[in-house]
């Protein structure tokens, strides 16, 4: 088994364990928080995960490289991109939502297509398109808070409410990311 395959399997097992823990834990559970991305990177470096193989590049080191590349390409803070990915998918490139959002940055199919992303489950395409979309929102709304609100609830909702919409999910999303990047 290659290091990439091993890393993929470890990630799958961790996700299954978290799902099982969430389904059996009481609402006031004091389960340990998931590893930070830096902890994941350290673990990957120690095990050699994130290297390329016949399965193609993957793992935290590869995702970090994609974040840095997209951040430079669009003039964005890599910490902001990383925080959005953590909030959207917790670094799971195969993540999907009930609403149809896909990949690391949870792009809706129409949005992904409009940004030139033909495969939202491809980490490189997803991060590039998601970063481009976040940059568009930042340019349109002039500030990180409103850009995050537009990324989560849609630009129409931000325009309609002339600010962060009064949706609990969006307000929690914006607050979570803002606290992480400050």
C-alpha cells in the first residue's frame, strides 16, 4: 500500500469514527476537536503521505500547495482560503452537501461551471474556482465579512439585507471564519 493510499484509508477511518461518535454522543459531548490542518500536515510529513502515486497527488501537503497557488494567483490570504475549506468540508475533497455543493470549497454545480470548473471533486479545480469566487465576492462587497456571507448565503441575500443576512447558519459561518483568521 502506498503512502497516499494509506493516508486516504486513515482519513476514511477517521471520518467513519467521527460519524459514529456524532451519532452516539450526547449533545453535550466533550469529544476532542478534529486535528487542525497544521497537525494534519505534520502527520502527513511524518508518514510520507501527500506524495504522488499512480492514484495522483492528494493529502494535506498537496492541498496546502493548491491553497498557496490559488492565493497567489488571486491575491488572497491563504489563511482565509484554508479557513473556508475547513468550514465548508473539513478538508474532505469528496465532500458533498444535501443541497448539491461539492468538493473542498463546496461549490454548487452551476457556480463551479461558471468559474470554469469542470470537475468540482478535483481538488485543484475546486480550490482554484472557490478562491476565484471568494475573490469575486470580496471585490463586489468590499470586505471579508460580507464576502464570506455572500459565499455562504449567496450574493443576492447580502444585497437584499445590505449586510450579513439574518440567517443563523450564515452568521455562525461568518463568525467562525472571522475568529479563525483574526
